[in-house]
C-alpha cells in the first residue's frame, strides 16, 4: 500500500471531495445522486433488490442503461438487471403475453403507443412495482417517470399511475445555423458539430436524447427556421441521418427546416413556384431521398414570406399552396409539415398584431390533413407578457402547433432567472370561447376542442454547447417545464418547479421553501421591470437585450414607439374598436372584455388601450404612478431574490450556488437599468415626477440612450 505524507494526504482528500461534490450542471435533472432521506433509502433498497426487463431492442438497451446508472446511483449500490421474471421488486414489461400473465391486459390495452402504467402488485408474495406499456418507447417514458419518483423521494405504497401524452407531437425547435451559431442562443455554440458528423457521435447527443425522453419530448427540428438549403444536400443529409440513428432508441424523431427556394438554390430549377410541376417533382424526389436514409424522418418546419424568407407569395401563391405541395410529398411516408404563422407583410400594416390572423383565418379549410399551422403564443413575438394569439380557437379545421420560446430572447438572455412555466400556463389556460366557456388554448392545441388527430407543442430551444447546456442553471428548468407541459398541459407550474428543483438540486425542504417561490414569482418580476401593464416590444434594436423604448429606426413595426405610442395624453396601443380593432379577432366574450378599458385586465391594459397618464388604476394610483410602482417593485424583487438565494448557500453545491449568485447580481443591475431608462423615457411624455419615496435614477436618459454594445450573443455580427 502506498503511504502518503499527512499534509499531502489531506490535500488529496480535499481535492477528491471537491471533485466529487462540484456539480457543473451537465447532468441536468438526471443527476441520480444517492437518496438523501435515509429511511426512504432503506425502503427503496429493500424494495428494488433487482430489476427485470425483457426484450432486446435498442430502446430496451436504453432502458437498461438508464436503470443501471439511475437506480444504481440513487440507491448507491449496483442494481442487477435480468431478463427473466423471478422475485424482483421492479418489473418493466411491454409484451401482451407478459401483461396477460400479470393479469393487467385490460389496463394496458387502454394505453396509446407512448403511454404506460406504474402499478403495484403482489407477485410470488412480494410487493412489486410494475412499469407496463404496449411499446418499448412507452416503457422508456415509464422508466423515467419511475426514476423521477425515486429522485423526488416519493413513497410507492399503493401506486397506481396511468399516463399518456396529451399531444402527439412534442418538439424542440433549434434555431441553429450550419456554422454553429445559434440565432437567439445564449448558451454557446450549437451542439450539432456538423464538421465531425457523421463519424463522430458525441456523448452529448445521447445525453440530449436521454434528457428529452425523460420529459417526453419526441421530436427535434435541428435547424434554424431562417433556413439554409444546404442541409438538404447529400453532404449534410448523411450527418442528419447519423443524428437520427443516435436519437431513435430514445423515441426522438428528427425534423428539418425547409428553405422554400431550395429547388432553385440547390436543385438547379429556375422557379420554386409550388404549383409548378417540376418544383413539386423536385421536392418529392428530395423527400424520397431523405426517407430512404431516415425512414422515420418527422417532416418539415417552414418559415415562409416572413422576415425575408422566400415563400409561395413570391410566386403569387398563398401559404396553403406552399404547405400542401410539401405535405403531399411527406404524407405517404407518415411525415408532417409545420407551417409557421409568424408572417410579415411587405407593407407595414396598421397593426402588426393582426397580420397572422388576417392571412391564415381565410385559409382554414385549405390545408391538407398532415399540416400544422405553427402559431406563437402571442400575436407579436414572445414578449414577457402577451395575450393569447387570436388564431387559437379561430382555426377550426387546421391543427395548431403551439410555438413557445424557451430561449430568453426578450427575457434577459441567459443571465436572468425567469421561470417560464407560468408564462406557458397563462397562455394554455386562456379561454378562447371558440366553443363557449372552457375552450382553452390547451384544448385547442391538444386537438380535443376540434377533434384533430394530430396535435402538438414546439419550444424554441435554449440549448448550446455550454457545459451546463443552457448558460443559466435555471434555464434548464425552462427546457424541463416545456417538455412536461407538452406532455400534459394540465400540470401546474408549482408541481413542475418542485420536481425540477428536487431532481436538480436537493430534496431539502428548507431549500425548496426558499427557492420555489422565487422561481414561481420570477416571471412576474421580469414583466414588472421590463414591460408592465401590457407594454411590449420595448427591447433594444436587433439583439433585444436591454431596454430601447427610444428605438425609432428601420421599419416602423420594428420600432418601439410603434408599440408604446407614448404622447402627452397617455400611453399604450389602441387596439380597441376605436383603434386598430385587433380585439375583433377574438371571440365576442374575449373581445368585449379586452375592448373596454374598464374590463380589460390591467396586465394587458396598454396592449389594448391608449390610456391617459392620470387614469385611475384599480389600486387608486394614476397610470403614471402605477407604472413607477411596477418598475420599482420589479427591480426590488430581484434584490429580494438575491437575499433569498444567499440563504441556501450551504444547502447545495458550491459551484452552482456561486454561479446563480453572480447571475442574480447581473440581473439586479439590469433590472435597475430597465427601470430607470424606461421611466426616464416615458417621463418626457407624462411630465410627472417619479414619486420621491423611490430612489431616484442616478443617470440621465441621454446616458442610457447612448449606451453601445457590441457582439451581444444571439445575432450575427455587430
Ligand atoms: C428566427 C423574431 C426573432 C428572430 C426569429 C423570428 C422568428 O423576429 O427576433 O430572430 O427568427 O422571430 O420567429 O422567425
């Protein structure tokens, strides 16, 4: 045995402990550290003595791998896995003969292809937990659910869980360019290393698929909607195939963005007119080529005639003409087309918020069956708060794919802690009244309101090659929350935060009591210090980081004054019947509510109304004073987040604690920047003082207006 000198031995021990403890966030919520509660640990250890899993598909291997690293890590001992059933404490079963012999055929019959049961039964005298499904993918989802129960220290007792996803298509959208920059990405470069693909399969690809499967995400669009036709060339398709092969065991299908002008750019045609036979033939042959390489290819996401992207309107055709041509070519392979409703007219409209509805509502009956119209949650663009998009409920015959933005383009990039589940939920729970009370956006997108067989939710990813994937450690919570809600939009923000915190940090109740409320309030806090009371699109030009209410160059509907409409009378965009009448795009119950300044919820007041500075708000304060109140409470709430975070210092990993602490300091600084510059700017119009019980801005408006920033992440150049 080697003998170490005492001081050296202490140093080695210290180094080893810090190595064991340091958490760089790479493992996400799949940390699988030993169960903290010793009583539960003993229970789990005596229950899960060994595990039986039958089958030998690639997905079954993935399940075995997950059980091996997951359960062994959680129980802090090697867990045996066998393929024959004896007296194990945990069975994972997928075949109908197994279901029959266990007497659970009736229950499993009810399950869809991705569903599963987790139940308890006495087998050979032993209480056994059974994860049962019809398919291997169902069993994989069930396995992750089982592991989550152990990670979050749940008691199994008389467990009886039946789960099936509420939507058929649960997708991440990567806005990743082929040069590995990520549009609106704040966590490093793209995780797709096109240069080393197809020969090098980075472990990160597998861990990405594991993480997605653990929350039920079943598809990924690899490329930016501002698309590059090169991805459709054989040189790149072979790389796409390599990723598809790596993801397949995890039930994750690959999709691509289709550049509408590809037939011209890489196909040698002179037109991309969707009604031209040679164009349709080119796409058909391209799509057949893709399916010959990737038989389960998911389909295409298309941004057309928006922000300079080519589309059918370039040839005098409409969106349905373009989408139908593509969808016909993928249909017999089982693929779908997701056609985005985020469109811009070449002419500046009277109200940008009305554009998508105006273009898509008349086309409702024109789309083929395998087409989704993909609609952002709000009609402008992923703002900190927007009313739900009027297309939800308005399109009856066309399935709508929800598009949420997980990456924080308008929410402080990756330096602000903003938990997005409350934003997602606010939209999903909004009542469209399309078929009377209770016609929520959730029911529109899960297909139940209008009886669609395909349904879906997409989230613009916040993932990059940063070691912890998302830059801010709490950015991981937004990826997690998106997946959980795409699976079941009825889950609460609280439950999702609780799960994520326990899995990512600790089950320590004292920690949860401090950090959970902090997460849950963080979105409202951001709204308050950025754009309260329905203000929107006040971010700096182009990079959208930080305030820019003064931005007035470029297309009018890309400027801030277009949206805030501040003048000597008041503030806000009049979208009521006396203004742009955008309210008329909603069903009458909603439209009437938004239309009147009296009944419009105050959080949307300036979205729908131009309101006088001295208008009396529900609080009794004038609009101007309410604005001041909101900005100051937003910035103060970030200071409170810092104080709260300090309380958990000793409860979690030091590296992660410090990372969040430093990011909160940046957020606090930027919240004050937002507050001061917005109020100083609007003060020019209100001509009223910031009440003197508030700390007064220490800089001038001119100072803020002249700040210059270079190379802000998320955009190319500058
Ligand atoms: C991918 C906004 C963003 C763009 C984005 C666009 C879209 O305008 O700023 O970066 O482009 O939305 O959703 O297509």
